[in-house]
C-alpha cells in the first residue's frame, strides 16, 4: 500500500508544480520580456522484481524556459534599427515642418521683400512704398534669426536627449552586470537548473539597451554575457560595467561627444556609436542639422552681400550714395567668429585666424578642418563632408598669409602654431543670426543711379549714349571710395565731357574724355567704331588709372566730329528708379552656387533636401517597424504565453492531479479493508 500511496503522492506534487507553473505563465502573459515556462516530467526509477519492474511514480526533470537565442538576438537587432530610424525621422520631421511651413519658413518673406522692391521701383519717390520695403526687409531678417534660433533650440533638444539616453544606458549596463552576478551565483546552476526569471530580466534589459545603441552580446562562463559596442569596445564584462558619458565636443563646443570610461581611461566613442536612439540623434545632427545651419547661413551671406553691393552703388533721396543695406559680412568680428580653435590644441599655441568671404556666389555650404603638423607651419585643409584634403602647404615666416578657397580666404593673422593643432573653419557660421537691417530711414534707400549722361543740343551725328552701368564706387583692393565719388553729391572729377574728333593719321573717329571744369585734364581716350557697341571706361578694376571709373557707358551710332556728351552726377534725380529695379531683379537673379541659383531656389533646395531625407526616413521607419513586428511575433510564437493553450494545460494538469489523489484514496481504502480483515 505504501508504494501505491507514494506513486500517487509523486503525481500530486508533480502536477501541483505543473499547475503552479501554468498559473505563473498566465499571470505573466503581459509581462514584457517574459518567456513561457514548461514543466518536463520524467518517470522515477522503478522497483525491480522477479516479475519485472514496477514503476514508482513521476519526477519533475526541469522547468524549462522556452526561448530561442537566435530570435532574441533578432529582436535586439531590429530594435536597434527601429530605434535609430524613429529618432532620426522624428527630428527630421520637425526640421522639415519648420523649413517648409508657410509662416515659419523663409520663402514667403523673401518673395514679399522683392515684391515690395518692385512696387517701390514703380514709384521711387513714394515714402509709404519705401517704408514697406524697410518693413519687408525687417521681416526677412526676423525669419533668418527665428529659423536660426529654432535650429539652436533643436540642437539643445538633441543634446538633452543624448544626455538622458546616456543616463538610461548606464542604468541598464549596471542592471545587466548585477544580473550577470546574480545568475552566476544562483543555486543549482551547476546542475543546469537555470534561474528563468533572472534570464528573462537580463534579456529584457539587453533589448532596452539595444533600443539606445547597437550592441553585441556574447556568452561567457557561468551563464553570464559580455556586452560590447559594435566595434568591440566592452560595455559589460561579467559583473563589471563601463560608464558612458557626454562632454563638450573639442572641435565644436556647441555640440556633445560621447565618451566611454573604463579602468580609469576615458575615450571618445562618437565613431563607435551607431544604431539605436543615440545613433539616430547623432545621424540627424550630422546629416540634417549641420547642413541646414550651413546652408541657411550661406543664403544669408549671399543676400547681404549682393544687396549691399547693389545698394552702395545707388543714390538716395538726399543725393548721397547708398550705404550698406544689411550688416557687413566681412566685419572683423564676423571674420574671426568663423574660426573655432580645437579644445585639444597645445597651450603654447597663439595662432590667430580669420575667414573672409571673397565671393558669396562661389561660397559653398560646408565645414573644413585646418590642421598643422611638423614644426607648426605645415598645414592641411580637410573637407569634413568628404574627408579629402582640399588644400595644403607651408606657412611663410612670418606666418601672415592667406589660404585661398573658392568663395573665401583663410587669413593667418599671426601667432604660433604647434603640431597637432586643429581649427574648425565655418564660413557661414552665425550668418543667419547676425544678419541685420542697416538702413533705418525711407530717405536712405538708394533707388536711383548716381550718374547720368546727356547729349549736347548742338550734336549733328546719330550717336546715342545710354544712362550708364554702375560697377563699384569703391576700390576693390583698398575698399576706399574711388576719386570720383569722394565728394558728396557730385562727381569729384567731373562733370566729364566726351568729345569726338578725327585721327589725322588714320582718319579714325576718336574720342577724348576730359574734366569739364579742367578741359586740359584728359581722363580717357579711345577709338570709336560706329559699327559696334562702344564702351567708355574699363570694367576690370585691376586696370590702374582713370580707365576704371566705377561705371561704364555704352554708345552706338555714328557721331559727328565735334559732337559732345556730358557724364555727370545725377543731382535731383529723385524720380530715377534704375537702382531700385536692379535691387528688385536680385530676387530672380542667379546669385548662388556659381551663378546657377537664385535666393529662393537656394532655399527651396534646402527645403527639398530635408524633405527628401524626411521622406526616406519615414520609409525606413515603416520598414523597421515591420521588421520589428515580424521578429517580435516570431519570438512570441516560441516564448509568448498563449492563454488558450495554458487554459487547456490547466484542465489537463488538474485532471492528472485529481487522478493522483484518487490513487492515494484507493490505496487508503485497500489499507482499511486489509486492517478490517484481521478484526
């Protein structure tokens, strides 16, 4: 009887454990990372008799955790991919909405500004129209500055998210190390009895970590795991966890760089951070935000430069030359702000650099690294976008010199450099932030041209002269006013008188330009061809002397000997709108990318570039989500809890439990019957 009772007891105990396990599965059906558990039964060793072996009951061989390591790893990898794409898409969408918005973008402000210039050109004496130009110009300035401020806020938001992501990652790393230790010290692990709950917790922590950054997981002794970055840098080894961190970027102080501290050493790991939310934020900063900063600054520089150049060669309502319309793109402060010294440069270095914009039309949007080697005078300029060296050489002694690039020059002002010194060159840095409106009064808008030409009433030839084209009122080499424009409200070397005669030797028509107030002073001479368009004065400022006057006139037709024309200052030319029309024409003129794009097209290119990246990232997010759902479903098909299946098992184990109890009841009845037979 004792054997029958024992058999029934083993059945009761075993199926009670099975019922407990099934109940645990059911209650953890919605627990993240939980892996379904299954009881494995085995028969006990039987009692051998002469008639054969009689069974002695059942044992629980193992409570198995149903998990497939390949599927678990696949979920981690897909979580990394989706985490990266989701973070990238979220930030790109925010930037895309900002740039492309009708009220937040720049396009509407630019269109309204140039439309106001066109309207003012139709009535250049109207003060309300001039006030509208100033108002719309201020709106353009406001949009540039507002966009730049939004970029800064998004940059700070990214930095905050990076810092929070690092804190979360460190918490997970510490938890994984602690779980490693707990698992290795778990009782029964040497006999293969695994701590299922601890394994589930560790896998869930690893999955959460993979959402932040791409990791590699490898098994170690004692059922522990080692965790490393994709390039092999260790994050967790056994029960020891490294510490991730952030610090101010040595190259660009406005940004953060990732660090890894382990064993007293701290390494910069920016290049090793890939995938996950942190990798997505880093990608957005590199692929989205930095190019947007640079391109917006480049447009601001081109707008300021071209408007200033055209406005300075006009004449305002009071008869004075126009000044700058927007702030000076090449102020000393602006030039020096475009260079950022690397935080790791030698303390003994005292080099001073500045960046001058030489041609806003040819200026590219980008960043360069200027690094020194050897004795500190060998330099190499590297394009950060391509990683290629675009200029290299050796500084003279003394070092004052210029390093020329398309659209800008790097001016070495002095000081000393050490081997290994680096400088970040950003020609368009802060341009969108620093742009400002210089013209403050309606009367100061230079809508007229400061020169005009008239023909003498006594002329008998058919020659005609146009009203002239202004080139520049300043010497391009010294930036000082040309001699003719050094007196306010008049041509200092004029009026100029153009007179025609015949060359006594060749019989060609020739002309001479003299100062009307000093006829003996010849300004320029030349041969006149009636069959062609003839230009008075040179267009190239490199030609010395009076041949370059800062303006140019064109003549056609055939003058008679003795015919004269007068070139003079456009005094009282308040109704002249020639410069206003040229200012308005800048709205559609190709002034960017070497003369291939207008301001609106340049900005549209920025919006399009961000829009394409946003659309591609959205497609990547959708694909990543589908892959993650697929791998999660595959894992759930193995490790997930099916409530219908568990309900069936409850009935099965309950029936077995009841049957085992019935076995014990039968044994008791038999024992009682046996006792009663001896009474």
